[in-house]
């Protein structure tokens, strides 16, 4: 089964993708992570991406698509997280891959902001926390290594608003695109992780 998870920042895409991966055997394809790994390992495509990132420019679709295609060709059972982000990418996907379902995690902007502003990461071991629903046992201290918890650099109010605006402008039309193909399942992301998982599993017939 080939699944896409779509949702505004803070809607829990990564969490639900990890659950589908660990419990139900899906390959979690996290496009942001693939970007970072290619840059870190200085692959041919990673060096191309780095040029655009360092210049503060968006990576062109043809490079993103090339990178994603190389990964998608390896798996028959996956959950895709972070792609497609625009209509051009969505059209590529439907021409080249038989997508079974698009899970649309719906979350109001104000709750998205609240969740993102509550995110913390250990500056030492990089473990993730959230002060709302996954707080550390001791405030400001990592449960795992005792490191200091910090806010991500891009989790400022201004940066979050830019990401939300980009989602509404670029990615929201992608949901409409897939909806016309009767692939979209809408799920309320303003509920517990367990409740969201239960709905996803029900819709996928797992």
C-alpha cells in the first residue's frame, strides 16, 4: 500500500508515519530527512541542494523530484511524509506511482502555532520533546542524556507564520488535487495521538 500523509506543520505527520512504520511495516519516507542526509553525505544531488539552501532559495522541483523518485522506486509499501508540496510534484507522483490513500491531517493554524512553539530538542542527543503533550520529566532537561533542551532556530513566531502561509499557498491546492481523484481521507488532528492512529488504521483497513 502506498500512502501520503499531508497536513499543516504540527499536525503530527511524522508521529503517525513512525507509528505506521513501526507497527504495520510501512517504509517511512521522510523527504526532509532525505534532503538532510544527502547534504550531510555530500552526494551529487546533495551538493546541488546545498547550493540552493545556502543561497536561501527554494530547491527546484526537478531536483526534488529526482531525489524522491530514486527512493520511491525501491519500495512497494510506504508512507510518504513531506511530499508532494505543490501541484507540479503531485502531478509527477500520480503519473509515476499508484497512490492508494492520502491522509489529510486537519489542524487549525492557532493550534499549529501553539504546538510548534512548544517544541524542544536536546542540544546534545537531539531527542524531541513537546511541552504540551510530551514534556520532559525535569523542566529544561533531557530525560535520556541530561542535556539542555532548546527551541529549534526555525520555531520562532515569524518563521512559523511563514511556513503556515507557504502551506496554504502551495500545499492546500495539492489536497484539492487529490480530492478530485477520490483519494483523500480527512482526519481531525486536534485529538490524541492514539485517537488519530485509530482513525488512520480504520480507514486503511489494517
